């Protein structure tokens, strides 16, 4: 009988959306959480579709209104602001309305503002027809209120069935879900490290095998009741990390402080 690993195909990963000079097909969704200008600038220029989830527009507006003594709001005009708009301030709404931004008030109480923005992205992709999916880059979602963080983790867990690549990034971390299978993660050590982790969130347990980490695992069970691989380290001499997992698992890397390009 063939081994279970024979059913897995090797899935390559690279965090290319921090390099605006690369050719990209990214969709940026800004949540209502703090972020720095260097991170925003890189993500913005590496994206072709940009949306603010409700109060995310306040964050964008306020960061740029007087950055370095200059008003840079006009340089970062989103394609869409969408949500139930209970957080969007009147002055922010007026400013972006004057810039021609599409502002959508969605009353659905069974979906979050993030879910509403993703639904809008899907609609826009369908309107384009025969176009490859965008990579979703969620700015925020891993800090602040715990219930909102868990929602981000839960939503991305579910999105693995319909979206090829969804990343979550803050000024401290980048994270994404590795589905059951074998993964090859290309590491830019100038951007990431030293710490990383494999988090069994949303599953009962998984079995992990890794290579390229300071402390590797070999056919080792991982669960909330057992081992959770936190505070592992990337190895500077290793350009690739490989992870084999029997169930979906979160991969996270520490983001080094970013300089403006």
C-alpha cells in the first residue's frame, strides 16, 4: 500500500507581497487596527485591489493625514470601503466620498466587515471573468480584541476551501494556514525572523514533520492538549523551510522592522 504522503503534493510559498517591485496580483483588506506607514506603503504598492473594512478607513485616513508633516491621503485612495459602517467617522466618510471612493453600507448582521469585503472582492473577480484569483492580504486581525483575532483565524481556516492564498499581516507577524500536505516555504531572512511557530488552531491534532528550523519535528503530534511549536527559530543558513502536516495548521513568522523603500 502506498504511504499517505504519496497523496500530498508539494505546495510552494513565498511572501512576495512585501516587495512592491514584483509583479503582483494581490488584494489588500485593511482592518480597524493600528499599522505603520512602512508596512502600509509596501503592501499598498504591491496590491492591485484595496479595500477598507469599515473603521479600517479611519486608520488609513488618520495615519496619512499628517505623515512626516505632509498630507499623503490622496496617494492612498482605496477602491472600496465596506461594512455596517458603525465605526466609519463622518469626516472620513466625507473625505473619501469626495475622492470618488465606493462606500457600501451592508446591513447583514450575519457577516463581519472583513467577510463583506471578501464578498466584494469575489464579485469583482467574477465581473472580470476568466481571471486568476487574487492573493488576499489582510492587514490587521492578529492584535487587539481576542474575539476578533479568533474570527480572523476561523475565517481564514474556512477560506482554504475556496481561496488559494490568504495571508494575515501586522507589524509584528505574518501568518497563513498550511492545509494538510507538504509545504515548501521560501524565507527572506532580511524580512523575517528569528522566531516562528506552527499553531494547531481549529483542529483536534495533527502530525508534523519539519526541516530548516532550529528545532525540527519528525512525525510529532501537535495539539492544544500536547505540543504547540511556539518560539521556534528560523535558521539564517536555511533559505527554505519544509512542513508536512496531516491537518491544517497555522504557520507564523516574526516580521522584522521595515524600512521605507
